């Protein structure tokens, strides 16, 4: 099983946001490890629930930071978060009725997180830096 590796390529330079993104990677890895080790369904459910819950907290934090910074594309970014959560909910339902595998869920998470961070999140960082004065 190949780990989902957090690297400097994903760093926004914003400590809290980077910390939250890295933790999303760690939660995805936890889910992958649980599946690879044949964890009990209750344990897998807990890993999935932890990831979903943390994603919600992260999105809320990130959106509040963008709002405070006056990020001009906030509405579009929020829409991307809502779409991701809808897809995530569909995966979770699929897991419960065995129409989706854990491997499909973790592949989705890896693809979405990497693309979203690199393409979308990096776009709001200049606005946030102007607000906070935080340097990369």
C-alpha cells in the first residue's frame, strides 16, 4: 500500500491551513491502512466518520479565512466544497450498500485533495496573506 504523502508541493505557506491539509492526508492514510489490515467494519466506519467530520471543520475554517480576507471567488470555492461533500456522502452511502469499495473512496480523496489544494486553494492564499501579513 502506497502512502498518500504530504509534501512541500502542497504547502500554502499558511501554517494552520497546511496543518489541516496534512491532517486530511493523514486521515486518508489511516483509512487506507485500516482497509489494508482488514479492520472491523466498526473501525472502518469510525475512520470514515472522522475524515468526513474533519473535512467539514476544515472547509468551515478555510471559508471563514477566505471571507475575512475578502477573497473574490469565495462563492465558487464554497460551491466546490459543497460538491465534494456531496460526492463524499455518495461514497459513504456506496460503502454501506457495498456498491463502492474503500479503494475507490481513497482514490477519490487522493485525487480531489491534491487537485483542489494545488489548483484552487493556492489561488486564495495571496488574499489571505494580505490580511494576515503571514509570509511564505
